[in-house]
C-alpha cells in the first residue's frame, strides 16, 4: 500500500525524493530475443546499470536475453499488454503494424553509419508516433552492422540463387529471396548455426557479426560485403509503466537511453570491422561482388524500393524525400 501511494504521488508530480523511493524500488523486466553476449544486450545491461545508479536504486531494470522471457516476435505485444514492462526488438519485424519501420531494410538506401544516422533522425518522429499510439514509449535505437551476403558456394550473379535456400529474418529478406528465385527459410538469429550445420541453408544476408556469433565458418565459404542495409534494434517501454515512476526517474531513463544510443552506435561501428576481420581469420573468403552480381543486386534493390514506397504511401515520401534532398 505504501508503495502504491508513493508511486501515485510521484506519478502526480508531487516531487518524490530518490531517498524515499530507494526503500521501494520499482522493477521493470526487459525482454530481448538476442544472446546475452551480443553487443546489443551488453549495451542494454549497461543502460540498466546506468538507470539504477542515476535513480539511486529507485528503478531496477532486469534484462532477460535470448528469448527467455518472450520470443523476439512476441516482445512488442508482451510489452503493449503489460506482461513485460520493457523490451527490445528489431524494427523491421514491426512492418505489419508500422510499415515505415521497414525503411530500415530497403536495400542500398543507407550506405554508411552517417547515412544511417540521418535516416534515423528523419524516421524517429514517425516511429515514436506509432509507438505512442500503441501505448509504448520508444527509448533508443541502435543499428546492426551493415548486411552482407554469406554463401556456402561462390556467387557470380543472381542466377546462382535459383533453386537454393536463403535464410530470412523479416518480410524484407523474404521478398529479396523471392526476387532472387531462392526459397526463403525463416531462421531466428540464435538458431543460424544449427540450421547451417543441419545443411538447411545455402546463403543469407545478415551482418558479419551475426556470422561470427553463429560461427558460420564450418559451412560458409564466402562473404560479400554488399552493405545492403543497416537494420536497427529498438528499445521501448510500456507507457503506463513509464508514467508510474517519478519525473526524476523518467529523466534518468531518458538520459541513460540517449547515452545507450550513442554508445551502441559506436559499438556497432567498431564491431562491424572486427567481425569482417574475424571471418577472414576463420577462413571465410571476404570478397567484393562481381560486377554482374552487383548490377543484379542494384536492380533488385530498385525494384524493392519502388514496391516499398508504393505499399507504404505518404510516410515513405515523408522519409525518403528529405533523406534524398537534404544531404
Ligand atoms: N543480425 C540479425 C538481424 C540483423 C543482423 O545483423 C539476424 O540475422 O537475425
């Protein structure tokens, strides 16, 4: 009861000192679908520690990694329904409910971390609006390293994909597999190693880091650094849970989130380079795509882009027009 009144007073903006709250800490569970060792999760744990320190223990965020609390695909609904207070997901998994989140996986729009930053700056208000309408508060987003092409055999042109099996992780990769004439095989990030070892995959488009985490060198011989897109993970909290903590704690969360975002982008960029080097050390051939493959992929990207803008409508223009004009 005491906790309830303190929370109510704090929520009403009655000014509650951290000292008082420290006796009745609030706890949020935060679910993620990625491994504990993944840089996104390490960044999340640091975020949780920063919040705890900055709020003098008034808010504890418990990070549950590796799909243990909720499966990656179920995390947004779990947070929306209040089963879990906070979560992390990959934004491109949200396209059914917020098509603009798919901007992250339109091939060959973003070519560098600087481009990705500019894109996020334009996309952020739209994404925040969609989250708010679902009763969620978006906290921060961090990109995966650029997406490259992994293959068990050398690929010379798009014709080499015909009749092969391509690992997919979102609607965009499914469409790309279809456009290449490959069979899409949906495999969660944490099961890529098993699927490869089981001989279920011939290729995939993902980050060099994901290749390293899944130790793909047993089967994968080739990595082409095509930098196709930079998908982002987004961390969010149930708005009611957020509103139930004091203004000072909310401020501590916002500050730690901004720091986590800056830290995460820097980590991603460093890890992008380290991961390619690690693939090479492990005997994966790191090559540029042939001119023919490159041209095929660019054509595919343009087609995907046209389809995407048409299906998303006004919001796509709200994002792409300033993206392409304000350089
Ligand atoms: N790794 C995740 C998403 C993007 C990435 O680089 C995956 O492959 O599922």
